[in-house]
């Protein structure tokens, strides 16, 4: 081949090396210069062309790069086949991949393999292409060819992995798995197996077929000896035994693991589950999911009382042995195991509450200073009644007083006690005054802990850091209970104070992000989100903290950046994820092959990824609504909305994954759609596991409905424009393909679907809208879906312009225009009336008002623009004649009235916004801070003053230079000013949007 004997793609390597050196150092202009020189000497070299294409692609010249690649591909098919080598093809593949033309790379390799059917390098390159395309059948076929060619074990396992992927994502499971098993058996008979991963793959194939006995036989035989790590081999053996139903032997196997790894908590749960024969995780949970103990007594009833007593006694004896062996070693597993055993006794009706509480107290004495204590015992508190929980808390407080305990451990126990009080709901029962004292107590504990952190690096976690977030949480509870805004502002001050001392506390930033969002200072929330430095996969799990707020704000530039960053990461990952998969093949880590593909599939079905794609399309449409020609260009780039419809297919919506880490959210907003602070105070702990699970389930269901509605919008906008345009013409054939009747029929079908998602038939939905427009029903009839209802009536009006059906409440098209205008007016003016001032009424209706203008009114303005453009194509009024059509005149009058009404509505909004914006910064700042200053004596502001008093009396020698300087730099006025400016920026952006709409409507009035 041409790549041998010092040649690179048929060219001496010394001539190619300067080009690669320039590419590696990103000197692309220099690399292009070398490439041009090389091509002058080797004009018919596919490799020289491939290098030039690579350089052009790196320079951002995609079209030129593709053209050069196609020339190279053509040369490969027509010139001397000796110039066709893996180096040339792999270089072309890199470029084709970055240009999203993997099909062309595959075509090149397929042609090369046809020319050189026995060339292993080329066949591996072709296999790589199929890996990138996720063509599992072709992967299998190519791997089999390589295996037959050289008989290597690795190529057989490549084929088997490809078969397993077909089973996971295709059909013919049993037959394909039987084929994989037969291939491995045949290879073992002739060559044996030599790699540990090969044994694991073989066992996984048997396991997929339910042949657990055969798998155990392999594991205990000669092949099992290839698994040299004993613990891993025992884990696999225990899993197989449990799935085979041999619980007693499985329990013995897990017991052996625990003897060498006593802190393996998951292994202990499996041990206890197999011992008691209640472990259903093997058959109910997918691999990789966390294992949880049973929560209901029904799962344990099949065991006799004597059997249960004997086995649970054996478990207790074994755990005591583990504790003795682990004495002096700081591990939690053997001690937490006692709690689990007592819990299982309770589930079986044989529990001793006093003994269980004593076990909890003992666990607290040993590990209560650790931050993980509350997480460890959370599940076990569910065994206790509310009164028993309070008794437990009292016992924990008594047991915490130990003079021999060090200062750091004492602080840790004190923090744990405060968290336990919140976890069991004690804080919700305290009077407001005691809650204030509790917050002050936490702050003072934090102050006393600061000297312990004086010598720590700024990026190290400080002692007592959680106390500030706990104090802020108490203040938020006070706000929820009393609705005094000062408590929320005080919480903001506490968290900003904490970040002044140490800027790296993500917990503070997340809490602040949500508080500023609630206060309407979205720009400040966005800035704190950016300081979290969310990158890579965290964009998928963490961006839910800011994403929903940005979607309903007028900060379109920031929203666009957020969407771009997220979509870029996802698209880049999907483009490059196959590299990891092929790397796993090359390094013979076959379990990772399956894992990487499954992870990619999970991300591809991410609800957030789908929502981001939809919202990105809708944002482009919202940005261009003031010019119908620009809007039509955007729609054309989306295939007139069809592309978005295809994106959110029914199968896709049913297979959505939800990867957001909701555990990092504050207690008052467990999901993006739930905010306790917007409702009345509830005297119960709102963070129980059952409630969180219920909120998550509701959020997931509502997200699916949201996606179904959002994906219809672009197509309905396009069809509405076409229907409105057709209504003003006597005869029309649009794009030469669909007539106005076709558009009307399709829009009617989408409206039916849209209404069904809202839970109504279209006729019933229109009846509701008509009744609201005529004030026969209040706006509350729309529920929480006001935007969806107003969108429905906007698009319904567009459809009615081009149909001859009688409308509920009237006939013809006139009533539909009136209905839209009336509903928009009622909704917008209602929100204007209750939206104000932000600093006094956080969490108000400004986001809904923004959506009404940015979406509903904007879509309606497109319908108006379409009608006027079709009626007055030159932008001028038609001269009236004696034979002027009365119907046309009536429609023009109706449109004029609608435009006039919308202008009046926007004038009210603009006036309201200007009143807020025209307030001076100092005036607004004084309003926000005065409540903290004047409320010191009635409870509000006690924490705020405690911070000020501490700063004024801080000792630099005791605290250290860094902390002392940070304390001096803290400024409440700057915090307040930042919040006020953030609120003002939101209003200014919204005002700019409203002025833009006003300008459009004024221009439309002049055309009529």
C-alpha cells in the first residue's frame, strides 16, 4: 500500500510533515500555503486534496472543503488504485464527519473495501464508519468478515457487541442472541478465550437469554479464572445467582464481598434482600440504576415468621462481626446496616421502636458531624410518627453535648441538628418569632465558625458553610408565612454576604438565582448562573435552574446564548460520541461500547434537548414578527413548520427522558412549574419524598403536553399567514402545490389537535373563548394555560377568514376578529393591572404579560400583515368605486378596528412600563432597603443587623486577612442596586419590544 515505505498517501512523508505541524499549531494560512505547494507537485493525489480540504474546513470554509473532498473522492474512483490507502481515507473521513456528510465517508470506504477485500486496515475503517452511523447490522457483517479473514478474538467480540446493540434497539432478539452464543462457543472450541472482557461479553449474552445457569457454569469454570479481581467476579456471581432464584447462595456470595468490602452499601442491600428473599431489584431495575430497599410490607409476607426471625438474626450477627472488624476505621456501612435491619423488622411487623430510635441516636453519636448524616437517615425517619420524630430530635440534642468533642465535630453536629429539625417539619410548627431567633442563631454559629477557616484556601469548603443557606431557607419560610418581602430581601443579603467571603459556593448561587428570578431581576439571576461555569454534561442536568425563567423573559439575546450553548454541546456530543464508542472497541472495553451507545440514546431522547430545539425555532420566529417577509424566510428555513412537527413526533414524545437533577433545586420550587411561594402557606414539610415524586411525575406529564403544543406553533403560524392571505384574494394557488382550501383543512386539523391537548374539542374550546370575550366567563376559565388559549383563538381567527362555517356566537369572519381583540384586551389589561411594582410584588404576572405580547399579539399581527399585504399589495389604499364590494369593505373596517384596539392596548402597557422605569434608582433602592432598616424592632431585619454588627466588630487577627478584607467589601446598598438595575433592565427590554409592536401597528394603520 502507498502508506508503506516512508510514503504518506503516495507522497514522501518529509513533504507532508510541515503541513501537519502547521495544522497542529493552528497556523492554517501557513498550512494552506504548504498544501498549495504540495498540490502543484502532486496535482492528482487524493491525499494532497484531502489535506487541503481539512485545512479549509478548519478555516471555516465548509463549501470549499466539501468541493475539494468531492474532487478527492472522484480521483479515488478513477486514478491508480495504489494511491488508495487508509491514511487518505481517514483524512477524508475527518472532513466529511465535520461537514455532517458521513454517508460520503462510508461510500469511500465501501469502494476501497470492494477494491481491496482482504485489507484489514480498510475494513476497520469501514467498521468505524458504520459505528458512526449506528448501523449495527453492517457493523456485525463487517466484523464477521474481519474475523473470518484473520480469526482474531477481538473481531468476533466486535460482531457480538453489534448483535447485542441490534437486540437493544431492533428486533429478532432471541435468534440474534443465539447466533452470538453459537459464534462464541465455536471460537472457544477452536481457540478459547483470552481476555476478561470476552468472558464478560459471553456471560452478558447468556444473561440476556435468561440462561443464568449456563452463565454461572462459565463463571465458575476455567474461563472464570480470567476475571482476576475477586470482588468483581463475586459481584457478577451474586447477580447471576439472584436472577436465577438461588437466593441463599447469592446471599452467601454477597456476604463474602462484604467481608472484604464492609462499606459497600449496595452490596449489603443485595445481601439482605437475598437473605430475606425480597430483593426485586434484579428483575425490576435496569442495570446501572440505584438500588433501593423495599418500602412495603407486602413484599415480605411470603416468608414465615420463624424463617424471617432466624434470617434477620443471622444478618444482625454478621453486621456485628463487621462492626468489630471495622472498629477504628471511619466507615458508615456496618452501622447504617443496623438501621436497615431494624427497618426491615418494622416492615414485617416485628419492629421495636425504642430499639430503632436508640440505633438512630447511636448512629448520630458516631457520624452526626458528617454532612451526609441527614441523607443517610432520611428513609428511616419514615418509620416514625410525627411525635416520635420530635422525641428523636430531643434525644439527638441531648446526646450532642460532649465536652471531649472537637470544635469542628461539634459544629458539624450542631448543623446536623438544625437540618434534622427542618427535615422532620419542626420548623414549620415554630411561631414566626422563634423562626427569626433560629435564623439569627444559625448566623451567629456561622460567625463563630469563621476562625476555623482562616487558613483555608479560597477554593476549599469552609467550616459551617451550610449555615448561611439554612438561615436563608428559614427566612424564605418566614416570607411564605407572612408575605413580608423584607424576609426575602434579607435572605438575598445573607447569601450575597456568603459569596462575598467565598465566591465558589454553588449552593448559594443556585438559591440566589431562584430568589432573583422570583424578584423579577432575571439579568442578575442569569449572571449568577453563568458564574456556576456550567459545562459539558452539566448543561443537561443543571440548566433547568435558569432555562424556564429565560423562556418567559424579554431577554432574547441572553436566551439565544443559553440555547446556543446547550444545543452546541448536544450536537457536538452526538457528532463525536461515536469516537468514544469506536475507542472502546479498539481498546477491547466492550461493556463500555454498550454503555456509550445507551448514554447517547438517552441524551437524544432528552426532553430538554427537544424543548431547546423547539424554543430556538420559536425564538427566531418571535424576533421577526414585525416584518412578514423576514418571518416567511425563517419559516422557509424550517420547511414552513413541517420540520418542527417531524422533530416532535408521537414516538419521540412517548420515549422522552428526563435527566434534570431536581435534587439541587430549592425546597420552595421542586420543579420549574411548581413554586410554593406563589400559594398560601401550608403547615407541613413540603420536601417529603412522596411529594417530590408526585411533583416530578406531574412535571414530566406536563412537559410532554407542552412539547406537543409547542411543536404545532410554527406550522400553524405559516398556515395562518396563508389562510389570511388567501382570504383577501378571489383565486390563489400558493407555491403551485397547495390551494387555500388545503391550507384551511390542515390548519383546522392542527387546531383540533391543539384543543384536544387543552382537554377540549375545538367547538367546546371556541365556546369557552367566546364566553370569556363576552364576559360571560371570567379569565380564570383559561386556568394556568392562558397563553395557549389566546394562541388558539388567534389561529382560529386566521382559519375562520378562509372558511364559510358559522362561528359560535355569531356568523362570518367579523365575530372572530372581535373575539381575538376582546380576549387579547382582557388578558393583557388584567395582567397590566396586577403587575406592579416589581420591588413590592415579586413573583407577579410580568412573565405572562411578556408572553402575551411576544407571542399571542405577535402571531395576530402576522395575520393582520398578511391580510393587509394581500388587500393592498403596493402598500396603498385602493380607490373606491361605485361597485366596491361591501363584504371587502366590511373586512377592511374590521381589520382597522382590530389594529386600532391593539394600539390602545399597547399604549396602556407602555404607559405602565414607563411609570416604573421613570422612578429613580435611589427611590426604588430606598423602597427595597427601608423595610430592613425600619423593621429591626418588629423582627424583620434581625439577621441583617446581626451581619452588620459582626462586620463592625470583626477581629482581623482572629479571622485572618482574606476573610477580614472580604467582610469590609460587603455592601448592602450595592446588592440592592444590583437587584433594582436587574429589574429595570427587564422592564426596558420589554418596553423596547412593546415600542416595536406599536411602530408596526402604526405602519399598518397607515396602509389601510
